[in-house]
């Protein structure tokens, strides 16, 4: 798995890199098939923005968050991404089991 963290008008320090990586571990444990993760951290005047694109088999999952504090933006971003990943995983497991159901006899 490839994790790419970039900053626009922000220097990605080792502390920020470690923080994002630690938070991503919580989300990535849901899937075995995560191919890559791209995180963009940016600053626009007083707002800190964090964006993420998670590439899984068959789909790209995107989330973003804008907060006054960069760490708060990362926390909110990870929460949004976690909800999307759990929802996607439930949909995938439901589709896998639909083919196994028997049709009622007429």
C-alpha cells in the first residue's frame, strides 16, 4: 500500500506525517484491498483543509474537511472517511450474499 501525503502552503513535518499515518491505520484495517492513499493538506487564509482519496478495489473513496486547526481537520476527515468505508464495506458484503439467496418457488 502506498501512502502519499502532500502539503499546499504547508510543510508536512514528521509529526504531521506520523499523526496522519496513525489515524489512517484505523480506517485501513477495514480493508485488505487498499492500493493507495493520497492525502492533501492545505491552508487558505484562516482555514485548514484536509482531503483524502482512498483507492480500493473497484472504487475511489473521497472525503474532505475544513477546520480552523489542521489536527482538527485531520480528525474530522478520518471520521468521515471511516463512515464511508464502513458503508462501502457493508454494501459489498450485502451484494456478495444476494446471489446466495434462494428464489421463492411459485
